[in-house]
C-alpha cells in the first residue's frame, strides 16, 4: 500500500497515492480532493488506517532520511524497515557523521566545512590543494539533491 508524501510534505492516502504513481498529475489530483490531511492527525491516519504489519519507507531527504518518519513509526508502534531514529538523525548531518567517523578512526574522505556566514571562504585554489581537483559540494543537513 503506497503512501506518498506530497511536494508540500503531506502524506497522501493509499488510493490517491496509487493514482499519482500511475501517472496522474499530483498537483491537479490533490487540488480536486478535500483537504482531509490539513489537521495534525491527517498524516498519522494515512498510515494507521492501512493497518499494516510493517512499513517499508522509501524516501529521500528532509522529513524522511532525517529520522522524522522513524520517530513517527516508533510513536505509532509500527515496525519499520531501516535504521533507528538516532542513526537517521546523526547520519543525516554530514558534518556530525564525518566528525564521528574521524574521532573513531574510521577512514573517510577529506572534507572542508564552510558556513554561510564565514567571512573568509576558501577559493578554488585552496580547496583543490586540500581535496584534489574533483570535489562534491553538499549541504550539511539536507538531502544531497536538495542542498
């Protein structure tokens, strides 16, 4: 039973989710439905009403990989596939993950942390000297494709 999370972050009931998965336009479909997910319990009811044995979350980015769903499933006492809440929350923050790996002697890639309000941001020559000619730039605590 699929339960999609809309572009606006609202869980969509399974029947509507199937329609989106099979190609109907999400925006048009949701605009035509009563907003039964407007209250705080809408997302919870979208899952609870399915009476599932186990949830298999297949999500990316904020409100998924960050532990939000794991926390919701835990509060609802519904078993789910994947890491626990703490593992999601820690690993979603790339800087904390890198620091934990480094402190614990786990080999990982070189990195530089740059904060938005840093006054002296490094230039390309400095970055490439430290990291090499091929680098990946990622937000520290958002999904990589978003950040």
